[in-house]
C-alpha cells in the first residue's frame, strides 16, 4: 500500500508539472534609425549641377565591429560591448547607403544618383567603408564616433580611374549617456562627414571640368 501511494504521488507530481507553462519575460528592445538628411538650409541654396553624368553609389561596406545592428560601446581603452536591447532597425551599412544616395541626390553634384540595381550607365562610381560607428564612453564627456573612407572612380568603358580618395572622422559629444542621445550624436557626426564628402566631390569634379 505504501509503495502504491508513493507511485500515485509521483504520477500526480509529473502530471502537475506537465501543466505548468514557463512564462518568459518579454525582451524590452528598442530600435533606432539614423535618418541622416541633408539640412533644409543647404537644400534651399540652388547650386548648378557640376557633372551631367550619373553617379553609381555602391552599398557601403562595414568593418566587423560596426556590421551588426546592436549599438556598440567602447567602455575602456581595450573593452567593448554590444547593446542587445538597443539596436538599429536595419544594419548600419544599409541605412547609411540609403541616406548617402538621398543626400547626394539632393546635393545635385551629379545629374543622377543610382544604386547597383539601376540599368543607367554611370560615369562615376563611389565606394565607401564604415570603419567606426560607436559610442566612446572611455572618454569624458562620452562621444559618438563615426569614421568612413570613400573613393571616387571615373568610369570609362572597362577602365576605372581614381578621381579622389579620403578618410573622414567625426566625434560629437553626448549631452547624456543614453542610447537615444548616442543615436542623435551619431546622426550629427555622419551628417558632418556627408557634408565634407559633398564638398570634396564638388571640388574634385570642378577641377576636372574643361
């Protein structure tokens, strides 16, 4: 009888356990977009198109440390962390590429700005690499860091001639140590780089005009 009671108790416990549903706490994730746009003040100034040709802007490449969607923090000289709870909505390289094409379209340096999927024949090709896009909390005050490299080619048939190449770096101090403020400062840093790139493209093409 005692053995039968023990067996019955064990079966009852197993049955009760099978009815328990493990509830996981939902992950409180937040998603951000850089949305780097050319300033309205710059768009109000009408500047003649420098080159009547089409510019092909290839998808920007990203260094491994900046390729993921998580916000990245430098917390000490050799210490880094990725924020699983605060992420970009899409990969930084995709966002930055889309914003760059829109920026250069608004700048009117070229007659047209297209992506690799376009059938339009391009006279120039722009390639770029994002080497840094993070928050530097190892310095005081904390800063948003953006570093990019670009190279412009003139395309003539199968030949590619380098017109100019340059590395760009911007740091913007954070007003508060929060993900929202970091994204805002990153947006400002990238906008500064795109403004410098626009000026360099305009200068390089102006020098090449007959």
